[in-house]
C-alpha cells in the first residue's frame, strides 16, 4: 500500500518536530512490515520558522529514513492549495491511500466553510482522475485556540465538519472508498499542542492514532494504534 500524507502546518511540522507522520510511519512499519507499505510524496522537508520556508531536514529523530519522510504538506496550505495539485501528485507518486488533515488554515485565512467544502469535493474528484481506485481517510478540523475567543470562527469550524461528513457520505463509493476519521481521542489543545494549534509529541501520537484506528476499524488495515500516548 502506498500512503500519501496530505496536510497543512500540523502535518509538515517545524524544525525539531518528530511529526505525526513519523508516529504513523512507526505504526505502519510495526503492523504492516517494511515490505507491506510505502510512504510516498513529492516533499520531505520540515518548515524552518527562521527562514520562513520549508527548508529544514532536522527531524526529532535523525534516523527517520528519508524514504519515509515523503509527504504533500505545507505551512499555510489548505484544501484551496491542494485541490489543484493532487491529481498530478497521485499520478506521479502512484499513491493509493491518502491520509488527509486539512481545513483549519482555509477557514482561518482563505475560505468560508461552504467554499472549503466545495474544495474538498474538487480535491476528491481530482484525485480520482489520477487513480479511480484511490482510498482516502479525512480528518475533521480540530478547532484551535482561536475558536475559544472567536465565536464566528468556531461556528465555521463546526459547520465545515458537518459539510465534510456530508461530502464523505455523498462521494463514498465501493471502488474508491472514503473514510471520515474520528476526532482524535482525548485531544486537548492546551496539553497536546505547543501553541494551541500545532501538535507536540502527545498530540502527534493522538493524530496518528486517529488515522491508524480508522484504517484498522473500517478497512482492516494494520492494527489498533499502540504508540506511547501516555508517555509522549
């Protein structure tokens, strides 16, 4: 199985982060074996906050293999940015399972919930033009610290998640199944992030667990997540 991580700043990570992609790679390696999966994607970098660009390779674990660092994620990028490029990416990387965490940046800076949901549908349609049998696991938006003081933004997050669930229900097909992951169990932006938005080590584990458990429960892929949530 060829997995492609698609996401925003929560997924690309910054210099020094392990990233939830790393936690997920560890899970896939433990449950599918080195020969049972491939991580694919056109990018490998982390975001360098000093340079203001994705230039860093300073992962929290330097032994994280270069082949497993691949992704399609960007700091400040959302559904708006990924929909136009996903077809070419799926085609060139031959990805067949997309693990997608997008939406917060769209709602915060670019589009309202309605337009963001339309971009989700465009993304799904585009990915299927490249691989008609592609599978996708989509994570709902996790409202960040801004939602605690900005009621309209919180409302948009909630409305988008409803529209995301509707898109998954409408567009799911036997040949190209879609799966809506659950909100990460126990996720607390005050303890699982370093700034109210971006995951710290425990948040990385919880994000990986949301995808891992969805894959296992719905499609029998891998096993239940066994990462060190308690000791992260």
